[in-house]
C-alpha cells in the first residue's frame, strides 16, 4: 500500500470522533497515508471531545494527490451539505475515478454533489434517507455499501468496517 493516500474531510465542529479515528486507524494499519482537511485551519472539535488540527483547508486540496476522498459524518458535517468547495471536491474525485466515500449523514454531501445518482448507498437513518433518495440514490440500509468507486457507511458502529473496506478498495 506504499504510496497510497487518502483525504479525510471533517467539519470544524461536531464531527463524529470514531468516524474519523476508526477508519483512519484501519487505513494507517494497511499502510495508507492519511491527510485530514477541514473548512478552516485551527483546532477542529469532535462531538465526543476529540481535538484535531487539520493538515489542510478545503481550498488547498488537490484531488489528484489522493486515491480516495472520505467525508466524515457527525452533525457538524451538515455545514458541507451545500458547501461549494466540498461538493466540488466530491464531484471532481468521482469524475477522476477516485474512491469517493462518506459515513453517517455525510452521504448527503455525496448525494448533493451528484455522486450517488444511480448508486446503491447507505446513510444514517431518518430524514437523511429521503435526502439521498431524492438525489437518485438507492438506499440499502447496509452498514457499509460499495457501488463502483462509491463507498458509504451508516454510522459510528460501521466505522472500522468502513475503513477496512476503503483500504481493500484502494489496494486494487
């Protein structure tokens, strides 16, 4: 896995701690380099108290540098639902054939970027199911769903499996 790199995008506040750390641990265990980005520099705060200093701001991201782009969930990720920069990153990664991934409610970001149209996907339950279906996704309810280059997961309990699935997918 040497040379493989992923970008994990977190909200500046209220990202879901385990949805960042568990996939990150699984990816790093597989030898994948992980870069963390957010909409602003400075400390980002997780819902459960984690404090993380992002490596990059979204406007510094070069999608071509990564094998996968991962949007981390948690209530804070709603700031990216209609964020031009975040949607552009998701769309560009998809068009370039990168793995485009999201966990929990962050799947809505992929839906709003047009990435889930005609794809099987999963998301945290409730109103979010309707949000991805309204953009052309087929909701499956699985903990982790893979459809081509799109990988989605439904929440914190699936975070480790999500990370392992991404590692396996970028291995080729």
